[in-house]
């Protein structure tokens, strides 16, 4: 091979290397910036040039291409121990969904020296500071029962504001778990138990009070009913006695001898019924036996005839 041919082949190889070195490809889902002698390449407005997916040109041996994945990333944060509103410790596990801001790689590069690891370290710091601020405004009960969604929204908004300063977008923050130290768990259990016991005692007291009211009302009603019945009974007896007295008076006024005769007969009945063990020795002409002496022409005889 002649010397000229060798030189030609060398030139072809060198030119090919140079030409290829002027080209670089940015893959789909990525963006890139160029460092020229260690400094970001900027446009005429002083803004860093960002290269989207496609084929681009650079200056060989002078420019260095830095490519970054612009898709979402997930950062698993360390479990953070934070203090609640009532000064109780809670352990919170959370993760952050984030990405490098579109059209803002220059800010990301300047703030983190282009390091994803440095960006994640800063995000962890932002998250921890936001957790302390947000959890400090809530008590344990609200965090566990119904405030988790509100907490995640507040954390996302807070961390997003801080992350923008380093060229990062925070898509979402999720709280995976909220744990309580054993001492706090026992304290909450005892407090809940005491609260439930108070509620149960209150319900029982209300039930007892209601039962007493019902019984008192029933007793009062019975008393009133009995009083009314007694009153009505007395009225009926009084009316009956009055009616009997009236009848008796009318009968007595019509025939006094007949009344006295019947009264004597009733006395004989009571005396001779065999139950009276007392024996009286009386004369035949005593007043007690006067009822047996019936004169044919007497007023009593006439009244008895009329009564028949």
C-alpha cells in the first residue's frame, strides 16, 4: 500500500470521527443540556439551551452533553418521627412522586449540580420540614381517622413550592402509614376506653331517669284513678243511703206500729238464731215480747192486712 493511500485512509477515519462527534441523539422521554468548557450553553437571551428528543449538533471535544430522564420518579422517604398538636410522637412513612421540570433543566442543573441524588436529598429535607409543620397542626385522632387526605394535599402543595426552586415538579405525595409508639398507643386506648365508659354511664343514667319518670307517671295515674273511683263509690253509697233513708222515712211515716213490729221480729231472729250463748230471763209481759201480742183490731193488724 502506497504512502498516499495510507494518509488518505487516516484522513477519512479522522473526518468520520469528527463528523460523528458533532452529532448526539436525545431519546424519547429525555432532555439534554450542553456544557461548553464546563459552562451551560445559553441562547442570545441568556437562557440555557435545552435539547428535546431528536438529533442535535455539538462542537466535538469542546461540548459535553448531559442527558436527563424527564419521566416521573418515585422517592421512598425515610420514616419520620414528628410531633402532633398535643405534643405526641408519631411515625410517618411517605413517598414522593416527582420529575425534573420541563424546560427548566438549567435550574435543576444549577441547584443540584445536575445530580439526581442531590435532588432527592433536598426533597427529603423539604418533606420532613413540611411534615413537621402540617402534623403539628393536627392531633393524633384526626390524623388517624379522617385527616390523612387533607394532610397529603397540604404536603404536596408545600413541598411543590420548595421544589420549584430547584427545577423539580412534585406530582404527588402519599402517606403510606402512620404508626404510634407503644406508649402513645396505650395512652390513646385508655383515653378512648374512659370516653366510652363515660358515654355508657351517661346512657344508663338517662335510661334510669326515664324509667323513674315513667314509673312516677304511672303511679300518679293509678293514684288519680283510685281516688276518682273512691270518690265515685262514696257518691254512689251516699246516694244509695239517701234513697234508702227516704224510703225508710216514707215507710215509717205510713205505719209506725208495723215498723216497730218488723224491728221486733228482726230482734227475735237475732236472739234465737242459736249463735247467741247469753240467756236472759224475761217476763212474758216484758216489752221485748210485745211483738207477739197482736190485737185483732189494732192499727198494726190493719197495716199487716194492707201489706199482704
